[in-house]
């Protein structure tokens, strides 16, 4: 089951974990793994049930509490998600608080509470300055706030850390475009096409590249 989970074969992982559950239902790690599999399958209610089973067996298991937050976020039940993220952050033994802070930033973003979103993303980056998920999330919060230069700064950091991420280059291109830095936006969109040439994201980048190209004189027409 663990091997299939690592491969992203979630249906096969679920089958193997269910076999293991039949033999040892009181393993909280197994119940957590089942919750994780169903979360990845987009079956959030089932994931919640298994995370709760894990917590019945080990009430202090932080990853399962964070998992409940993620499952409720998957259902767009942001208040419940925030409840569980706050709960796991109260556990001083939780090993990855930056993940919970980043998740809180995301939840508050979708609730429209941009100041709390910014605060929690910053908390995540205080703990782990190279956490790309938080850098990307903070940039989207800044865009929603109209703070475009700040968004560009966060995405430039993220791209330096993960130069092969087509998604980050696309986000940076959008931020440059909003900042009216059209040549930089064009180059970012070119990177997307180079890194993921046959993807839907590349098609979006080509379309965006054509949009910005009208603002630039004497550029090669290769997007």
C-alpha cells in the first residue's frame, strides 16, 4: 500500500490498505494512510472518517489532525479547516508547523480574509523560508490585495528555488503582466512552454504570451 501510495496509484493503495486493515484495524498509522488515500482520490468524507479513526487510536497524532483540515478544505468548509489547522498548531510536538500555517493562509485566502492569509503565510516562511508552497500562496494573496510588486518578489524567490517548475514560471509571468513588465512576462511564458511543451499550461502560456507581445516592440514571434 505504501509503495502504491508513493507511485500515485491510489486505487491500488486503497485495496492493499484495506487488506491490512482486515488484519490489524487498530493501527493508527494505517487508518491515517487510508485517510490520505481517500483524500487524494477526492473522497473527502471517507478521508474524514479514517482520519477520525486514527485519532480515536492516537488522539495526539498531528498529521491526522492536519489531514482533517485538508479534507474540510477539500469540501470548501473553510471554518472547519481553520479549526483543525489551529488545533494542530497548538501541539508543540507537531514536526511541520509551517505546513499548517501555510494551510491556514490558504483557508483565509478563500474566506476573503486577506490580512490573516498574509499573516499565516509569513508565519510559515518564518519557520521555513524556502517553503515554496507558502511563497506561491503569499504571492496570490498579495495579488488579491493589489500589492503586485510584493507578489513579484515572492514568486521570483520561488522560481530561484525551483527553476524547473512550469507552474511557478506561469504564476510569475502573470504577476509580471499585472506589473506591466511585459518583456519579463513574455520570457516567463516562454519558460513555461520550454518546460512543459505539450501541456494545457503551455497552451495558456502561449495565449498569454501573445497578449503581452502586443506591448513589446521587435520580439521574435515564437510563442
